[in-house]
C-alpha cells in the first residue's frame, strides 16, 4: 500500500522490468513508463516555470506518463485524450501543452499559449490534477483534485477486490485491472492510478464501439480481476455480448444509476461474477459509497449502499422535496478542493467549520438494512403543463416493467420525453408499449414516449441525453410533414 505522494511518483515501480501497462497489443514495463515520464519532466522544466500543464495524447499511456512527469515537475496535470473543448481549457488556463505519443518510438513536444501567464499562486500548492464533470446536471465544471484526495482513494480498503492474490502471493500474479475510463473523467483514478499505486498492472480495453470481442482474450491472457464500466455500457454488453465480461470476477458500475433490470439480465445470461454498485459525485474524487450485490437479490432498486472507508455522510432534510427522502452531504478526505474557473480556484467545498464537504443535491433514503437508496435529485422535478413530475420516480416505475432495460426522462423548451430502452423484441410489441404508456400517463398525459433499442453514449460512457432529444425533435419534424 502506498503511503506518501513521493512513493507514488518516485517509487521502485518506475525502475521495474515487470509489465505495468498493456495497450494496443504492446506491453510496457514500469521502467519504460518511468523513462518517458522523465523526458516529459525534463521538457517541462526546460521550458521554464509552469503551474498547469495540459497533457495531450491519443494514447492512454501518454496521458498516464504525462501526469507522472508533470507531478514530478510540481505541476497540475490536466490529461486530454483530444476530448476537451476550448471552454474546458479556459477553465484551467494551462501554462504549457505537452503532446505525447507513446509506442515503440515515443515522442514529446511542448508549446506555450501566447500572452502572459496567470500567476502561479492562483491554484493552491496541494492541487495536482483536474476532474471534469459530465455536465449532466448543469454546465460542465473543472474540479481541483489534491494529493490528499488521491492518496485517500489509493488507501481505501473498501475498493480492494477480495481474494485477489497480489503480486507476492505464491502462484499469484499482479493485480490486474481492465481500463475503460477516459483520462478526463474521475473513473481514470480507479482504473489506472489506484491499480498501479497498490501494486497492480493495467490492461487497456478497446472501446465497445471499436473491438469489444477482443476483451475475452485480454481477460484470459492477463487475468483481469476487475473492471469499472458505466451503467449504460454494462447494459449494452450484458444484452449483446455477455461473454466479453463473463470471466471477469468483479464488475464495478459507476457514473449513472445501476438498474435492477440490468442485474437481472446479467444473471439470466449466466454471469456469476461479483457486481459492485458505486456512487459518488465528480466533486468527491471518484466515489463515496458502495454496495456489493448478493447473488440472490430481488429488491426493485439497487442501493448505493454505505460510505466507503474514509468517507463520511450526513443526511440533510431538504426545504423542498419528498418527506421520506434526505439530501446526501459527503465530507472527508475524498472531497476535492473546489471549482476552477479562468485558471484559478473560485469556490471551495467546505462547511462553515472549514472541513471538506460537498452537498450532492442527490436525494436518498435508507432501506430496511440501513443502505442508502437513490431517490432522485433536488432539481429532479420538472414541470409538465404546469404539473410537477418527479422524473426519478417515473424512471424507477418504468424500469420495473417486463422487458424494460432502462428509462431516461428528458425535457427541452417544448417536449418532455421518456426514452425507454427495451429488449429488441419489445420495440414492435403493442402490449409492451401499452404497459409503458399506461405508467407514463399516471404521471402526466403530456409526456411523450419513445422506445429505443440502444442509447447513444458520450466518450466517458454516460448516456448522451442531448443527442436523444435531438433525434426526437428530428423525428417529430418528419412526422409533422
């Protein structure tokens, strides 16, 4: 277990000849990664003082080594796999951009934006990285991540995989995690850095849209013991190609609500591995709560569970909201420092006593076992023809129906639509549609229903709701003509 930040960035692993990283069919040792990181560090130092460094690379290894080199140079590392926007860069205002290409002939290039640099003290010294929120509950934000945040995550025992032999056990190899997350989102810290910091190795999996059928060979070759996937991706894989994850002992779900319908179909498909539902806002590094599902589970909703080791919770009575639900407030070393805007820290996450605290805006209620169940958001109610509708309650009701896999309720200035993901046969089944529409009518006759076979997803694996609405508006125009 890693105890200090110095051990993370300067430890023996960066001189090791053992395989630490696997990507695009190539194995990389700790020494090779350490050497690339040293080149990046030297390039940053040679260019002059810098506080924020943007690491741009089409390869995950380039982003990973770039973060390591930036940390060694004392900089905030902002990883970008070419998915960040100009607005994102405006929020962090990097002093330098480092272009990294990994592979047999790695290269490092460095540029500085024109104009004067912002003052170095604009961001506190303990900040080392940035999380970007998905923007699903508002405008996208940049979150300042500290050394202490990451060390708390690396040391969290509740995220260990039980029964993993570890690198020093007789007959056991290194802990191996599959990596699906992109470097700009918080799942990256669990996929990659926590794995390496606790003595494991990382195997990068091709994206679902690229070559999901390569997964089983990688699982068998490297003995992948755990994999974190967004709930929407788990749903897709379980429905279409469950064999791709059948031999992975531990599957973690995060980013979005993990539906009981998905878990039920996983068991029906013969998957007998362990499932862990993770919950946590981006503002709390990675996750704050977990729930390990028993093999026999029949409740209508999968809980988000209990706080992870090192995290604390408070249930706050909201001024407006359901009488049986409470707003979840999280505190402790997992909570990040605050938001960045225009290259400076503009808002700290703390309570009146100055302790790291974040109000999630999520509503929860304890079940009979004391585990928390997600009950919606404070801003989750929408008005439909003047009537308030609880979208979380509507989504939950619909997902309990037969043949329904998921439901997302979205609204724009003209439409409120329930996008219902069903199994393929139900798309043209009048009885299935009637059941769904009957539930929707109970909430509001003005809510439209659209049955879909698959949700579009963003780069990080979350459902792309704006694209769903764009498609709905387009089909509405076609039907009107």
